[in-house]
């Protein structure tokens, strides 16, 4: 099995190669990569996640999955068509770091960036009616990015 980690310079070279269509930031176990492949015409993606076990799982669907801190994506101007951050930014510990991840994705993308986040605001309304989301424990999420 190829190395799970990738160095910043090697990632830059890979993105600059012209082979990669998209960035999958915070890839988890590969579901976001599969979603992009299924719903767009983009085919070759680089998946990055800090969790080694998630990258091992993601390798089942994408050989270009690496252990890497998405806060440190190299500036690779227009290297990919798009960048995807699907349910990941709420796990980044600081607002400044979230902004850095988004900025790096914007710089790397020629066409667009897609960000999908959990909707935190419905929990109170459900609780008032005696219900809750099965995923309603957000205690491990660092950056809710909701309006106070």
C-alpha cells in the first residue's frame, strides 16, 4: 500500500500536475468522494483527512487519499476545477482556521467551492415539541458557524 501521508511539497506537485479535477477536504471514510463522483462530471480527486483510520477507509474508493491537515493546503492557484468541504468545517477548532481552509480551497479552485454544513438551529425547535435529531449531540463539533 502506498504511503498514507503526503508532504506539502508533494501535494502541491500533485495538484499542479493537471491530473486532479477536485479536492475533497475532510474526506472521512470516502462518502464525500463518492458523492462528488456520482453527482458531478469530476472524476479524479485528492481526498485529505487528518484521521489515519478514515484515510485507510477512503482508500477503498480513492487511491489518492492522504493523511493531511486541511488547514495547510498549499496555495495552488486554479489547480483544480472545484473543492468540496462536506460536513467538515464544524470540526475545525478555530474560526481563523476555518477561514484559512476556505481561503485555500478558493485559491485552488478554478470554478467553484462547495461547502455543506450541519444545520444546528433546528435542535431547540424540535426539543420544544419533545423531539430531537438522532445526531443532536454536537458537543464534539468545534466550529458551529451559526448565528448567535
